[in-house]
C-alpha cells in the first residue's frame, strides 16, 4: 500500500475533481459519508451520545458532513465548531450551511474563554479539528480542549489524522496532539502512524476509500510503502518440479565466539528453513560439537582458533554470506574481518558485531558489495550513522547513508522499516514477542537464505522481514508474547509461507455457500 505525502494527497484531490468532473465539496461529501457508513455499520442506530468537534478547515467540513448524516439517521449528535480563527475554507462554509438547513439544532460555536461541554466516559468524541494541512501553532485554549477530550476518557475517533499531529514532524509535546483510539484515514495511512515517537497518538487506524482517481493512485511513486500480504505474494518465487538443492544456493554463515555459538546456530537454521539449498557455518573450534549436534543439516568449517574467529578462509563457493552474528569484537577478529572485507566480492548480510566493527572502521564501508544488507538493532544503528534528534532525522540519516554506500539498511522496530536509497518499506507484521534474544539472528538467516535462492537483496529484505514478523504472529497464538523465543520463529516459518496462499475466512465461507 502506498503512503502518500501531503503534496501528493493535494494533487490527488485536484486530479480526482478534474477527471471525475465533480466539485471539491462533492469529494468532501464522499469523505464524510464514508465515515458515516463506518459508524452506522457498527452502531446500527445506538443512542450513544456522539460529540463531533469540527475545525474551520476541510477537516472540519468532513466532520460537518458526518454530523449531518448522523442527525438525519436519528443518532444522538452534538456538533461543535472550534472557532480558532476568522478564516474558513470554502467547503467548510458550504457544509456549515447544509447542516443548518438540515436541523433546528445548529452547531455550537466554541471560542476562547467558553466552557467546554460535558462528555461522559461512555460517550464518543469525533475529532475533526485539524487535518494534514496544520502549519501553525495551536492556540492554548484549543490545547485545553484536547486535554478535556483526554480527561473525559471517552472513545475518541479522529478524522484522517489525530488533530495536532503533522505528517512530517514529531510534536513538541504530547499536549499538542489528540490521543485517538481510532483514526479513519482517507486514501492512505500516514507515515507517522508507524514511527516510534508518533504512532502512540492513535491506537488503531483504518483507510477509507473516497473514490480517489485510480490512475493517479496506480501511477504515482511514493517514498514510503506499507508492506502487507498483498504486497509480498507477488515476490514469492515458486519452485520447479525438477529443482534440487543446488538450485537454491549455498549460504555461508560466519560468526560465533565462545559462549555465543547459539547466535550462529539460529541464523544457520533460519537460512535453511527459509529455503537455502545448502548452509555452511564458519565458526571457532569451540562451536563445532554444539553446532553439529544441535543442527545436523548444516556443514561446518572451523577457524584455527578455539574461541574466536581470527582468520576467515574457506574453499567453498557460497552464493551469499551472512556475517557478524555472535562474532565478538576481539582485536584478532576485527583484523580478520578487515582482511575479509578487502578481498570479498560475494553478496553480504551483516548483523551485530559485524556492524559494530564497520562503525569503528568506516573506511571499510566503501569496500562492501553493492546492495549489502545491514540489520542493526537501534544502538548498532546509532553507532553506524550517529545520533539523531527524532524519528524523521533518523530516517533522513539512514537514507543518506544508504545512498552514500549503496547499501540496504533495516531499521528494526514494531514496524521494521527497510531503507534503500530514498525508498522506505514499512512492515506490517510482527508483535512484542519479537523482543527476545536471538530474533535478530533469525532475521539475518532468513534474509541470507532468500538471497541464496536468487531473490534480489532488496526483495529478500522486504520479504524476509515480512515472513519473520508473520512467523511471530502465528507462533504467538500458541506461546504468547512472553514465552515466545527465537527458535519458535524458525519452527513457524513454514506456516508463514503457507499463510501467503490461504484465503481469508470470509472468502472461504462465501465460496462454500455458492
């Protein structure tokens, strides 16, 4: 799913109006009607008090359309105009006139100094105060209104975006933004719904179709894309009947040190479980027996050293190399990796201490093969690109880093983001159960194993992140968040693959009734 910028939304509005030969007020009518349909489908006329707070721009106009339809259908509606300025948008005024013609109870005008209306805990608030076009400081009395929303503890639904939240910056304070239980967003979700510092302002969101011009949606390139099931199904490469293990590549996992052989074992298992034809682990001697006994499907090459890697030398021809898991940062290991980076031409996936070593010797970054995949956790990312002021600064720094070195960077989080050049691929799968030791090692193995099979590194990253999260989503149904461990992710990768081609339950039921 494409995530449009403000500018792209405005252009889409203009083209929709032009190509469909409608007015902007007609498009607003569609938006407000879509929200009404969402409400009506769920409430079926229930007489819960609904308080609709409308600003004086187009977001407020959407709220007025909703209020008019709810009143017409007999709902218990209270409508308020948050009068923070003398300026009104044209379409707001059109719908202000329409609602006054539809009911004897006109909207209540709220201005600075007025008492705020009573709102019960079991009431519903509709926040239609500010939309995506907010570009000015918010009046103090409006901030007090937002606080009043919060203190009421009523269910709060925001129209398009929580008021006060902008699409391209982090708020100065939590007091500046409405805290929504649910947001109904038009055409596209907003990037801020997926970033750690701003996702907290809406618990859930949903996109409503308002009949945007389909040609524009299809043809417009966006910086950010939300990756779900529909986006990854076309990435899957089916297997030929007469294929064999040599058809699916050879993954070499280089890592491990004394006490950290589990990391490279997990990564190796994940690479094989995701479909790599062959997997070899390159580890220090101390890991030979644990890895061979714990993962008999893998081949093993050992370093000359007992407890760490000191000299990377092998006589096999791997398709791809996963590097850094559990490897440590001992001086001999750093020296061995420096020599390796200078000589290597094989595609790489680098994690953990492999990234930390690159951070300490940034001159090595220029030696990495094109489209090397880096999978840092937050602290490793900071060592790599430096500190950032907020999530948007972080994204900008990662994009600049990706372009400078032509690498793919995976920003791990609740919505893991794969970054390549100026493009962002935001993952939709995963859950808090992934906050467990070894889950990153599994991700490294998954991406390595996909590249081994011939997947492009960027596709392997996007697809691998999705399957990693989906495996966790399936596994958590059996184990819960707290008891989920990294090896469960590997065990459920098969179900994550099968889920790609499983039809939704409602579709299955519809087909059975035909």
